[in-house]
C-alpha cells in the first residue's frame, strides 16, 4: 500500500468514528427541536408495517440520553446492524491506514447490507418487541 492509500484508509476510519461520535453529541444536546423534525413514516402509514428506519430518530435520542432499552425498542436495527457495522468499518479502515495491511471488509458487499436490512425488516414485523411508535 502506498502512503497515499494508507492516508485515505486512515481518513475513512477517522470519518466513521467522527460520524458516530457527532451523531451521539447531536442527539444529546438537541433533543427538543429534533423531535419537531420527525415525520411520520409514509411506508408505515400506507401499509401498516414497520420499515427498517421506523423509530430511528427516537432511538438515537434515547441512546444519547443513555436509555439503551428504550433505544432498542424504538429501533433494534441500530443495535443489530448499524452500530456493529460502524465499529467494524472503523477497525478495518484504521488497521489498513496504520499498518498498511489489507483486511477484507465483509460489510462492504452490497448483498450483505441488503440481506441484513431485509432480515431485520421481516423479523421486526413478525416480532415487533413492543415498539413504542
């Protein structure tokens, strides 16, 4: 790996880390006006089913306030797929950038992402876990 490629990989890892930290800080200090931005899910309103993103804003607000159980009930997709993928990608990019070794990124495959989203979507509608929507 060239120095430029290592720098780009390191920058990607730092950007993923920064995005995760900034989202928590954002929802920690702006929960009042963020709730006004929340819109009703059009898919839920038309079909009556949950989409993978239903409850995400409320889940992030609860997560920022350290209310993990409420965050999980609002949107378990965050804990099962999104957060683990973000942590994994941070590790992959940082290892690539710091050590210059190529690590295979399983989550970079579109089929893995589509399969994960579809699986959570089906499970979420079969077992709603008492979602507070």
